[in-house]
C-alpha cells in the first residue's frame, strides 16, 4: 500500500496592496483542492525568528513544491540592497531553482512594457533614463516590467525558454480562473495516484483489461 505523504506545498508570491480579495479567494480554492498553501498575506509562510524577512521568504521558495507568482501593478515597498523587492527576489529564486511555477501578470504591466518598447525603451538600461510621475496610476514602479521580463525568460534564446508561460489578466476573475484551472488539474493527478496505488490489484486488472482491448 502506498504510504500517505504530506500535502504538496504551494507558495503564493505577490504584493498584497489592492489584491487582498483575490489572494483570499486563491487561498481558499487551493486549500480546498488539498494543498498546503504558504502565503504571507494569510500568515502561513514558515517564519524563523533568527532570519530576516528576506531570508524567510527565500527559504520558503527553496522549500515549497510549487510556485504561484502574481506580478501586479504594485512593485512593493520592501527592497534589499540591490533595490529589488521581496516579491521580485522570490520570483528570481524560483526561476533559478527551476521550481514548477505558474505566473500571472496584470495587463497594465504587459501594456506598459509594449508601449515603452514602441517608444524605443526596449531594455532595462533604456528604462533607467525614465522616471515615473509619483502619482502614476498604471504601474507603481518600472521594475514591475523587469519582473515580467524575468518571468518570460527574455534573456534566454527562444528555444531555451522553458517554464516561461506568463498568463496576462485584467480582472480578479481572470486571475482566479487561471489559478483554479491549473491547480485543479494537479489535484486530479494526485487523486488518480492515490486511488490506484492504494489498490494495486485493481490497477493491475485495469491495465490488463486495457491491453486486452487493443
């Protein structure tokens, strides 16, 4: 009999401001699917009192099984010495470790990148010449575009871009639909494995029957 194992851990990485309701819904659906969900907004991220906030977040990326990242219009205020936000560092670590990952990006981020490229600001270095008006509404920081480019693995040749799917969303409903659709499929696989490997005789008979029908 297959021994019971711990629930798969999904880390949800994002800023919080302005998307609290969406995060609540994502947390609810993922836990309903049977995942152990690590989300700073809900206080479920493992925290050690001997680590900094940055260290706790990076450790969580290293330890999680699956990574769900949201690139929103808000870059986040917590930034390290490099000027990168915690959320950005989490994304870069997930990519470095080749974690199974699913990524969402708000349409304002995607459009802003496309618009600036049309104006001739095609790279991060080009965008350093620009400064956002402090009351800008579309995005809070040009670094959200850098996050998106990291997510799509822009620096890699096209044939080397593995795991670079980033789903664009405009409404909370679109983001929720993507998250629920993708992670419900993992639940189906998990259920199949548990049901069949907990009853190996039935699995064997099913295989024999299928072979006989070929």
